[in-house]
């Protein structure tokens, strides 16, 4: 029985050993590499001399083409006071590195995903954002970047970035303006002899998440359009020619906030100043209070508006509106001062020129001059009534001229700043 057990054990061991030898012989005959073996083979400096410190075509007579694509995750804010805008993006770079080609190796896969720890062993382009003011990488919970190496030697490299880029805005039409903000990507080390940046071909170079697609509204702007262009070797005239590409974002300001907070309140204040034209000439306290109230209110409203605006040396559209509205309100107050003086002038003339006529001599013809004063003849017009009539006529004309002139100003203002 013992001899039989030993025999069975020997037979089983022989079968297992034979199967293992068969598998090893088949693997040796197939000579198939897994991903780990391929990475070891490609990135081992001692075996093939791969050097991540130099571009793929560093020793050649042509530059390495790096194709770039931007995917917008968010377009956060645009600031007129600091002249910049913020965004969160994926930047994708694609290039060919023949040193990483593994078509000659027996493999069953066409691409490899490289961990962030191994990316330091692969050359990547030294791209930076020329007009960047602040930026940050994302590394929660791991560094937000990836690299794929394809069998033909193509490398795809992607990073997630948060950027604050400068944008020199022209605010002559603020807040009815449209701004064009650039994004400039340039190589910091390598000139166009070694590296060339290009936008991807046969697909959109800039794409958006669904929340911020073109023609959708941001808090104050709408992204109307984006354009791209190449600027390889054209940015600096007195320095080496570096690889460079540009993107431009056309941002149109939404004026709903400004209409509610600035334009409508100032229009109502200007219209309130016209109420005085319908008040009686004798209602001096009411008209004075109304004029002073509208002037001070509009002045305070304009000061609060100016405090929230960027400090620039030229005149903006909002400055024209605020100053013009203040002029209309002040002119309405001056109109009251004029009609008040006009009406009082008639009263003074009546007091100065009237001479009492004796009742015992009603038919006697008086001389037009008595004691150096003009004597009002019976039936002669009353100077006070004449001047009050003139003052009322001025009020009636103002009821038409002020709204008409303000309407003309509005038409010209919106045609010049909004529709031009």
C-alpha cells in the first residue's frame, strides 16, 4: 500500500513538472512581453540609452511637433479691476517619440497607461502659460495627470490645471462691452529648432463641458466665440524663437445686472425731477425739496456705481450715462430757479411801478411819470400776471423739452455704445 501511494505521488509530480515545462517552453517560444516588461525595456537607460532630458528628435534636423488640445472644465470669473480671468482646464499634449516605439516587441496590446511615478522617466514638453498670473496643479487624491504610450511611439499626456490669466481689457464701452481674452502657451526652454507647438487637427482644439458650452451664460459674461492661431517664433523679436500657440475667448458682458442696478434707478430719478414742472409756481418749498432730493440721490447713486468700477484714465460708457443723468436732474432744478426768478420779477415791477390813483378824480388824465415812477393806467396789463404767465409757459415747454431731449440722449447712447 505504501509503495502504491509513493508511486501515485511520483506520477503526479511528474505530470505537474511536465506541465510547467510545457508552459515555459510555450512562453519562451511565443516570447510575449507584458506591459511591465515593455516599460522596463523602454525606460531602462542602460538597455536602450533612453534619455528623458532631451526631446525625441534632439539630434535630428527637424523639430518635434507637439499637438495641444484644451478642454474647459469651468470658466469661473472675469475681473475688470485686476484685468484677469480664471478657468479650470485639461491640457492634452500629443507627440511622437520613436524611442518609445515597441512594434518590434511581441505584445498583445497597443497602448500602455503610465503611472505618475513613472512619468518622470519620460520626456514631456516644457509648455507654460505666458500670460499666467496664478496657477495650481490638482493632486487630490493623486496627481491629476495621465500618460498613455502607444505602440507606434505616440505619447498622450494630460494635466488638470487651475489658471488665472491676464487679459488687457478695453473698457470704453463698459458695461456694454465685449472683451477678447487671450491664452498664450509657449515653450520655455526649447526653440523652434527642437520643438514646435500646434493645435490638434481634424477636431476641435478647444472643447467645453456641458455646463459652459458656447453661448451659455456665466455670472456676468457669455462665451460667444473662441479662435486659435499659431505664433511659433513670433512672440519675441530680440530673443530666441520659441514654440508658441494662442487661443482667444470672446466674452460678451450680460447687462441685465447693470440695467436693474444702474440704468433703471437713474432713469426713474431723472423722471422724478420732471414732476416739478407740474407743480404750481407758488409751491416753492415742494419744488426746492424735490430738486435737491433728486440731485443728491442721483449723486449718491453715481458715487456708489463708480466705487464698483475699475479705475481707468479714460471715459467709460457708464461715466457718460451717470454724468448725463446728473446734468438732466441739475438742469431741471435750474429750470425751477429760472421760473421762480421770472415770476418774482413781475411782482417786484408791480410794487415798484404802481402809484395809487385818487378816487375823487377818476377821469383826470395822469402823466405817465409821477415822482419818477411809472403809473399804471386803468386797463393796463399787470406786470406780475405777465411774468407769471411767462414762467408758466416755460414750465409747459419744459414738460415737453426735457422728456424729448432725454429720449434723444437715450437713443444716441444705446446706438453708439450697444449697437455699434
